[in-house]
């Protein structure tokens, strides 16, 4: 689905942008590489990736606390 959306968007003359968050608790080198491969397949005009940062008072932060990824004084 995403590949088709990117293709149709580019075909319509609209610039495409893909944003990826990588390197979270359950992610391995293999899944990061799969994400990179997917980004290449999408062939966006612009791409950005960042290391996932769980911010306080968010569900992602709560998950990170439960899983011991971040400490209480984070």
C-alpha cells in the first residue's frame, strides 16, 4: 500500500517525504536493515530517520519504563 501511495504521489508531481524512527527496544540489526531496505524501495524524494526517543508522559515512554529501557529519573 505505501509503495503504491508513494508512486501515485510522485506520478502526480508531488514531492514525497518518508520519516522513520529506528532503534527501539525490540528492534534488532536485522529489523533496522529491513527498515532501510523499505525506505530504499519507497524511493522518496526526501527521507529522514531518527533514533526513537520515548518522551515522558507518552505511551511510548510508559512502555519503555515497563520494559526497563529508561529509568525513572530519565
